[in-house]
C-alpha cells in the first residue's frame, strides 16, 4: 500500500458505483486511493463503460488524481489489490425478477434476500465468490474482501466456511439506516445514542441507550409508532405489533417485517406483482433511468435519483469499512463477520451480523449476550437455513436445497413449494452448473 | 407400596380409561395394583360413572381383586398415591373443537397439539397440572406423575420447569406406533430392530438398525414408500418427500407431516372442516358411540371400536412405563423427560422426547448425539415456541403468547394470526383466568 | 460371522490372556468363537508361545473346539476378524518402569495412566493403534476394536478423532470393581442397585440408587468409611475426605486418589520407589511368576495368582462387551466411547467414559446430565490434557507436549517437570519416532 | 450528576489513595468531581486521617476545588454517590501476611490473589462487598461500583451472581502494565498496537497486532526473551518457557508465572519467607514508609516511592474507567465484567476479564473467540475454582471450600492442604463469621 491504495470492485458496472465513488472521494484524506479497478463480465460491458466513464468524471471533478480502470479480466484486476469489493449480480436484475415473480406466481413470497428468491441468489452467487477467493489467495493474499452482494450474510459465511478466508466483511445498509433515522425520530444526534446490534444479515435486532447508558429502546419503539422509522426504500412500510416489540425489548430490522407481518407483506407483494411489478422490475426501470443519466458527459457527481434505488448509505457502510481497516480507525460498524462468541446462541465459528469496532484487524465484535427465547429460536432456525442453503450451493444436492426450503419460515412446505423450487432451478439453469444433474432430472 | 400399588387417574372419565385398565390387567403379575382412583370434575360426573363402572366390570372379569374408586375430590384421591396418570382435558372435546375450527375458519391450521390449537390447550392445561403438582408435593411426595394430556411435551416441561417436580414422564403413542408398524413393513420382529428417537413430543425423528447394528433407516424409508407406515388414526396419510428423508437419514414422526407437507395438511384439514367435521368433531362422535357401548352392563372388556379413537397402544406406553418404574425393569420407552444432554443441541435442563431405559429412577436417556443441520434448527425454534407458550400459560402475558404464535412454523404471522389468537382467547375465556385482563381488553 | 466368531488379540502374549480365555469359555454359549488369534511382536515371541500354549490347553479342557493361533504377523491375523482386542504394551513393562521411576527420581508422581508416565505411554501407543486402525480399515472393516491398552480413554479418543474409526470401545476394570464391591459393602446384590457413571477413563464419578430409585450414594460413602471399598490392587488404599465426597454427592473412582490425596499418593509411591519397587516392578515379579506357572503343561485354567496382577474382572469387562455387541444384549457396561451429549459439560464429539447399554450398535450412552461445579472444572481440564497429549502423540510437537504436562494436575510446572519430560523422551527414544527431532535436540 | 460527580472510596485509608487522587486531578476536565468521600473502618481511622489530609493537600495544590470527606460511616458516604470504588482490605495487611505465611510454613505457595491466600481473601471480602451492594441498592441505585479489591475477578463475580448488581467493573493493573511495557520493548508507541485480552483476573492471555492488523504476538514473545517485560513489582521475574508461548501463540499475564513456573515461584517465595519476608511483609514496610511520607504537611503530590508498592498504573485503570463511563468515551480497557459470550469457552453469564470498550453503558466486551485447548481447559478449571470459592464465601460450607482448594492448580491435595486450610480458617476466625460453625469444629 506504499504508493496509495488499490481498490477492485467486482460488478463494477453496477448503478451503485457512483455512490461508492462519492464515498471514496469524501474520504480521500484518510484513504489515499491510487487506482480503482471496475471489473465486470461480457454481458455487463456496456454498463461498465457507462458507469466507469462516469466514475472517472467524478474523480476528475475532485481534487484527487485517481485512475479508473475498466476490465473484463478479473485476474488482471485482482493483482496486488488492497481491497476487493463485491457487488456483482449473477444473472443481473433479470435473474432477480425471476426470483421474485416465480414464487409470486404461486401465491408465495419470493423475498430476494432470505426467502426463496434469496436462496437461489445464494445458489448462483456462492460458486462465483468462492472462485474470487481462490483468485485472491493467489493474486492478493493480503487484501480484504468487502462484500455487498446479497444475500450478504450467506455469501460471507460461504467465504469463511468453504473459502477458508477470514479477511472478509459482509455489509448492509439496513443497520446504517436505523442509526440515521432513529436519532432524528427522537430529536437527538446519532452521537448521543449507543447502539448494539445482533443477529444475521436482514435478520437482526438492536438495542439503544442514551449517552448516560440508560436503555431507551422503548422510547424508540414509541417513536416508531408515531413517525416514519426510516425504512430502506425496498421494504414496504407496515408497522410491527407494538405488544411484540415491547415483549422483546429490542427493535427488529426492517426486513423482519417479512417475518412478523408475513401475511401483509405477501398481500402487498402480490399487489405489486399484479400491478406495477415486483421490486426488481421497479429497480430495473430506475436503473435504466440512472444509466441514461450516467451517459450525460456533464454529470460528474452522484445524481439524486440514486436514492430511489434503495442503496442509501451504501457508501457510508462500504467506504467507512475500508477506511476503518486501512486507517485502523476502530469505527463502530455493523458487519457480517465470524461470531467469536458475540452471539452466544450461535456457534462461535459461524458468521453473524453484529456491532463491531472495525480496524486494521477487521471486526472486533461487541459481545451481545444471550438473546431472549423467541429471538434465539428464530435465529437458530434461520442460521440452519443459511447453512443448508450454502451447503446446497456448494454441493448441488437437491435434498439439501429442499431441507433449506422447508425450514425457511417464509416458505409453506408442500407441493407448491416444490413447484416453485423446481421452476426456479429450471429458470436459472444457466447459472447453476452445480445443480446440472438435478435440473436435467426435473 | 407394601400392600399393592395405588393408581390415580386424573381425567378418569375419559373414553381411554378401559384401554388403561386392559393394560393394567395384562401386567398385574408385575404391577400388583391395590386400588385405582378415577378422578374427574363435576362436568364429567356422568362419564366418570359410566366408565368407572365399566372399569370395575373389567377388573371383576379378571382374576384380580382391584377396587375402582370414582371421585370428584382430587385431593382425597391423591393421598398416598404411588402413580398419578393425567389424561384430563380442560374444556373437554368442545374446547378442542374450538382449537381446530377457529383457525380453520380463517383458512389456517389449528393443529391441536403444537399448532395454534395446541398452544391454547397448553394455556388451559398448564395451570391445572401445576395445581396437581402442588397437591402431589403435599399428599403423595414420592409418587410418579405419568402424563398423557396433550401437548404432552409442553405439559411435562411445565411440570419440571415451573412445578420443580422431576418425578414426571410425558407419554405419547406415536413412537410406539412406529416401532409396531415398521418391523411389519420390513417383515421382521420388533425385537430384531434397534431404535433411537430424539426430538420433542410430536416433533421427533428416529433411526433404525438391525440386530447386527447396521443402520437400516433407508430400508424403512424404502418400505414407507411402498406400504402403509402405520400412522396414528388422527393423522392424515400423505407421504413425505423421499429426497428429503434421504437427506436427513432419519424418519420423522407422523405429526411431522404438518411441517413437511403443511400445504396438503391444510387442504385436507379444510376439507374436513367444511365436510365431515374436524378431527375433534369426529372424535366426539366416536366417543358418544363408545360411551353408549360402555353403558352395556355386559361389556367387561375393551371394545374394538376404541381403536378408531386414535389412542392405540396407549396402554402399552402408559402401563409399561408404570410397570417399568415399579419393577425397575429398564425397559426401552420413548418418553418426554429432562434432557440431561441426550439431545446436545438443546439445553441440558429442558424437556425432550427420547429413547430411554425406564426403571426405578425414571428415565435413563440414550444420548442421541448432535442432529443434522435442518433438524437442529427446527428443533431449536420449536423448543423456543414451547418455552414461550409455557411462559405465557404461567404469566398470562399477551406479548409472550404473540411471540410464541409468531415463531410457530405452522402459523403465518400477520393480522389473520392475531384475529385467530384473539378469537381463541375469547372462546376459551372461562378456562384462561390468567389471561383475564388481556381478554377483557380484546 | 456365519461359522463362528473370529477374535484377534493384539498383545496376545500378555499375562492377562488366560483371564480373557476364561471369560470367553464362560460365555461360549452366547459367543460361539471359531478361532482366536494371539498377535505379538518379535520381542514377545517367547511369552506368546507360553501363554498361547496355555490358552490352547484351557480351551482343550473346555467342551469347546476353539483353535488358538499364535503369530507375529498382525495383518495375517486381522484378515476378516470380527473383534480385535488390544492389550499390547509398547516397550513392555520395562517402559512402564521408566514411566514411573523417572518422575519419582525427581520426587514427582509418574502415574502410569494419566500422569507423566501415562502421557508417555500415550505417546508410544497412539501411533501403533492408529496403524492397527489403518490395517483394520483394509482387512476387517466391519470388526469392532475393543481396547484395553492404557491410557484406555486417550487411546480410544485417538482412534475416533485421528483414526476416524467409530467401531471402538475402551475398557477398564475400575468401574467393574466398584459395582462388585459396593453391593457387598452394603449387604445387597449387584442387581439391587442402579449405577450411573460419568467422566473420563480413570477419572470418573458415579452415583448409586436402590431398586426403588432412591439415591443411596451417601450410604455407599458411609460404607466406604467403614469397610474396604474394593480398590484395584494397583491403587494404594488411602481414604478420600468424607466432607468432600458429601459435598459432591458422588463417588470418585479409585484413581481419583491421585487427585484428591496427591500428597499421600506421592509419599506412598516414593516409599515403594525407594523400597519394594514401583508398581511396574512389582508387576514384573508377578508376571515372571505367572509365566512360570503358565509353563506348567498341566495347568489348564486361570491360576489364582493372576488376581494379584491388578486386572481382576478384566474378563468381565472385555468378554461381556464382545458378547453384548455380538448378541445385541443391551448390557449395562461402563465404556470409553463417543460422548454424544451424555456428559454435557464436554463436547459431544469427544470420548468419555460413561454407563452405556451395549448392543449390536455399540454403546448407547446414558445421559448423565451436568456435573457439579468442581467435577465439571476438573473434567474439562483433564479432557484438555488428554487432547493435547494425543495431539502431541500424533504431531510430535514438543510445545504441545509441554502444554499437556503443564496443565496436568499431577505435575508441578517448572524446571523439574521439564527435566522429567526430557529424560522420559530420551529414555523412550526408540518408541517415539515422531519426536525424533525433539529428542535429537535435547 | 448535575453539579459534579460524587466519588466514594471504600478503604479510603489505603496507601493507594494518592495515586487515585493524581488520576482524578489529571482527568478533572473530563470528570468534574464535586466531592470525594474516603470511607474506612475504626481500625483504619489513623491511616484514613493521614491519607485523607494528604489527598486534600493534593487537590488544594491543583487548580480544582474538590472537597475530601473522611468518614467511618459508609452509609452516610454512599448517599447519592455516582461512583463507588472499593479498595478495602478486610483484616488489613496483617491478614495478607497470614494468607501468605501459613501456606509457606507448610512449604506451599499462598498466592494472595488466586492461590490459597487469595481464596481466604475472597472468604473475608465477599460478605462485605455484598453488604456494600445492598447499601448501594438503597442509597445510590444508579451508581457504578468500580472494584479494585482482590481477588478482583471473584469479587466482581460475587457482586453480579449473588449481589444481582450489574453496574460493576473489576479492575487490575496487570493488563495496563503489559500495554505500557510491550510497546517500549518493541520500540513502538502504544497507539501502534492492537490488543486483545481474554481470560480471568490474574489468569488471562493476550494477543498483539500491529497497526496494519498483522499478528505480532511472536515478536513480543521474542522481545520478552531479550528484555524486561514490565512485570508488576509484586511478581518475581522468571521467564516463561519459550516453546510453550510459541505453542499457544498468546502472551500469558504476569501472574501466570505461578502456573507455568510453579516450582520456581515456590522456591523464590520460600526464600523470601525465610529471608526478607513475604510480599505482604515487604509491602507493610513500604506502606509504613509511605505513611511517614504522607504525614509530611508539605507533600502535596504522589511520592515516587509509591511505585514500589506494586500498584503502578492503578490510577490509569480506575480513573480512566470512571471517566470513560461518565463521558461515554468508549475507551479500550481490560475489565472484569459479565462475559456475554466474549469468552465462548465459559458460560455467557459468568464474569471474565477481557478487552472492552467502556462507555456510559459499561463494558462492551470484544468477542475473543475460542481459546486453544490448553488455555481453554485451564480457564475452565480456574473458573470452577472461583465459583466454588465464592459459593463457600457465601454459604460458609466447608466441603465446598475443600473442593475449591482441591481443584486449585497451585494447591497439592492431601493432609498438608487440609492443615493449611484449617489453620487459615482459625487464623482469620474474626473475619469469617459465615464459617463460625466450621471453625468451632476445627
Ligand atoms: Mn442488505
Ligand atoms: Mn401424542
Ligand atoms: Mn483401567
Ligand atoms: Mn490485579
């Protein structure tokens, strides 16, 4: 890192890239980047060019001299990288459209991160991330892998468990949103609150205390039932049950709506499915607009419209994590990382999402302590679902995939579930070589 | 016990009682009973008289001199008891009809043992069983409590955890059925097979080996897809997915159909709900017929028709357990009992259902070892659901009940679930004094 | 096994062999042996011949037609074996003499089973047992390995953990002794008592109940302070502290004297060391006498003098285990076997010594439940010591051996311990090829 | 705390108090103290006056207006306190002299913090700290208890487990010493290193990384064998075994010398015992000198000689902890606190000593992850020893005390240990009312 930092972004042609650039530009003083490599695949060549050129314009408009490299050659890019960020999407948004629409076509939630859709996203993604890790072992063995590709927690677990690579952190903007919006709802500054998160990606809870150390989680709950709680754009806003939140004494994450209000989330999803299109279809439109904007040779900063994309605070999570590692900053960030006991209800060697102090050694997780009964039970079944999904992604075993489907709380077992699963296998055939035999049989 | 054994049966007016008598008569040589007290409540007085008289006829037709006492005074009966069996049903079958029909009226499974219905049965039953335990501490502190009242596992856990009473065993005929029918399906004798069960009541799995020690679970699976697997009468016969069973390498219990084939079990249940009536309604008819038979002053043995009731092998489980304790027989029985590590995926101090050698000290559980990932995760969330249900039954806390409902795999969270729960609270108001405040608010 | 059972005994030239033969003859009806192969090494050829001839005479004097084969070719013997018993002693008794005398020469206990001596016995034995397992995988993959070689628990753990061989049971006569002598002390029959053991080999505790299920451990404790508690001949008889036993509510095993009365055991050991010789030296004399007896062509039964050897009830443990597996007898035996949760204070996958029902599938461990605080802590450090010892035996790492030495409760850390360890390395050089580099450096 | 912070120091007459004052004066800007109450007992009245007057002089020489109150009335002092620090010594140094000398008189280590001596210190201290906690519940329920009294870990565990008081932190200067001296040994600044500690008080290990995140524990080990490793003055300087440190890949704490070099520590201790006196006797002399100095009406700052006392960096640990809580500073401090999973090898609800970020909510422990085998085993037996010692301190049960003695690695079991224990009971009779019956019997 002597002459500045080399960043490699896999899936560099993503519409998110300008947000990432903005985050890096803002932090240049503490994270002196030398070069950024945006990597994509042949199918994404055009987008890569658009967004890469846009990214270069952003840097050129900044006081800093940073070179953007665009390439389809991942190995060329990885050579001597300091940080590798992953935001690739196997099968692009079209694959996510299938992840969502096929379950809905049978009246079931797809949920593209930890429902049926997310599980197939894991099946497509995990073999690729493991290839990336193998490349990294050879080409940049000291680099950190900062993953944003969903399902972020499962991808991180796969990297640790099957890739045997510990220098990885999984990120998500959901916890960032909570820590941005809750203080506003309470009329205080973020710095006035003490946060503690624990759970899994898109399945965590948190507690809040004031700067005197008093637990004020209940005040946040009160405020949630008065005001907007700052949900990510991609989550339908439906309230939790107040009795339930008071019983648990914690605040669930936005995605927990799928679990605590499954019925309403399904109803809403089906409305969109039958109307304006599922979230992925909406995002496709937004993306198309974004790329039109990015083509504008005069645009040299992140456009407002990116907010609608659902990735708000993405840069904060990703760039801050990289800056914190690089500068050994000990910043509090909520990350997916090896448990080490922080969530004692799960094995010490699995991946969890927790508040951590992030520095040169990676994440120093804050030990959360044992969860209450309901959350413990649900967490344990969700981790089992994740582990089975990852195992199926690696082995290509149909029975294992079926087991994962069956214990997933968002999926009702039975023939419809089987049909959904089988149809998803066939729809994603091209990206699931490990399941080739199974798919041939279907 | 010097002058023969004193048995007390709470809920003695049940139609099951003749089956129990048959079991005792068969085992008189090893279990020399002096007197049997059948206890019931005012509402059950007539049935108690019918079945008690019938029971006395059964003994009179036997070579043994055993006196049947019928009483509505539980404390009188409990004095100096050696064994107390519990088969009472708070609110009688009518309550179970509500447990089943209210959920179905909203298109959801009630499942009277560990679904929504079973949870309300727990709410009604647990306060009573804890009163019984308090009486036993005073009146028969050396007696054993042998529980058959469902949800048998939760009731046993409540006795151990909140009643602080360890001399208890929870029974169920489901494992007995498996060990009776599977050998037949394989064309061997029961004695030729080695069984190992682990899990929770109505939520356990088992493995089978031949008498050379070779695991032949897969052969049983093969046979299950050829022949009738010997389901209890109260479980609709729909096959498991073979891929799934092969992945787990174990055989689920019959009730697992609700979890592995939720959709089909719901469809079937709704058909019955809209047609011949739910299981409870069918049982009511069967019971009415049975009591007509029992009235016959010439009937002095268990009638064939009792088979239809769904309690086949009931006597085997209950009487054998009592005989095994009394005679320190070290008989292999599957019981609900304190874990002690037998299922290492659950805390050592909770109640599990496992193969045990039953003798004078109660159950010596066979250590099963760690379960595979899917079963571990599901078991952990089910135990959490049980613990929350029991806690709500004891504290009367609405939020806790809601948490239990939410994590129950058979219940889809959301407003319909809330409506079902609230309607059940109101329907069972009379038997849920601990929830009086909640119900008043609804 | 169609034409009778083939038994292979490695270390067949041991003076114990006649005891084993007696056990087999007694059980011939249930364990129809066809042939017995006694295997030994070149250095043991003479003893093998004496004892093998004696063994054949024993069978010839019985009604059964069993052929004793004597061989130095282990692989020839193992071919198609049904049961392999191991009672070999790497370096023979002379090695044990060193194990004991070198520590004593520095004023420290050697303790040949889980002290410094036992650790070096593990270093010598584990590589050989792992070779035997490799042979078994090839030559008799369905055979059971029944190990008697000390340290029996560590050897069994090595077979399971590093040999990846689960069809193994580790045996010891210490628990047998307890269950033989305690009933006598209480004036009852063995069948009148219910036993439950848990811990590690030579480091376990047990509880006793009467046939009504009442815990009478305290009565056994009372009796221990009145009468002889039936110690194995190789353990010096010094009483435990009664206050301590009452606090734990359990009975320690005889070897626990080394832990609960370390000072007195050391004093006694030093007396023997400076006087009549250490236990190994005494045993050598006994053995010499035994072999003289065995040479007598008229001797065709186990001589009385074998009792003095310290292996009383050896045949009961070994032959009964084999008969129980062969006949799927479900006999209660205390064995070293994979935990599976039976001792929940230790990992489910490590080897423990517990009460088990032994049948065709091997051991079905009785779940003991959590131990009290003191025993839990001590058990955990002892298992850590065992694991480190085994790891050092496999890797040959000096630092790992030093760690095992340091945490062993019988060893006082410091330069004397280092000297003892180094001197033992040098003394056993010939049998410790895995430590060759270390020894060269010393 | 509106008008400044109220600090109460129990054991205020200690020679350490000026160090504490210095720490507070240095941090006045961030910790605006209003008043300090020094509490002591009648027997310490004179010392309290000397040191209290000296403390007032120190503040008077500072720019700040802080009033020192001296009192023998603990309850008066505790009223509305913000922070309570405890540094009292039941029985004063004379008791520690007995803790050390009685074991040495039998040739055994006393070790005044977690050996036989420390256990008796726990017996004397725990009843008092629990009384203090009861007073705090009534008089200052929002205050934090910052404990320095040894055995600091056991005292903290007693406060949490039996006092049911979570607002407590146990402190020790040993980790501070390591983080002060190791950077010097490496020629770097403290800020350049990343530390992670885990274990128990006086029984922990740590790892060190550089500011790039590279583990450099081995470099510190190298340096330890070159240079002085910065031991506290009260620990004899004898090197660890390098092979052992390399195997564990961690650095033990200074007190670990008693465990890794027991023999040499005993030899050295006996030399002092027979020569210049045990550590307590030396401290007594130092203390006498210190109090002579403190009497000097011109002395208004901490004298150099206090260094010799062994409490160097005491102020850093205590005052920094208080300032970090008060100011919600999130400072990295090594504290004894509830585990919460940070050391997954121990129960989540016991007290451990770990790196934590300390702020308004107390300690946010860094999850350390599982320890290697040797350290795990030893930690588990030491925690068991602590729990038994605390239990005996609360119940006064002799058998429990004996169990704690027996499993303590520094104590050789047997009659000498019994004699030592009994003699210590008698010697400390006055301060052990809970053991009155036992002592009467001895
Ligand atoms: Mn996310
Ligand atoms: Mn049942
Ligand atoms: Mn033995
Ligand atoms: Mn200290």
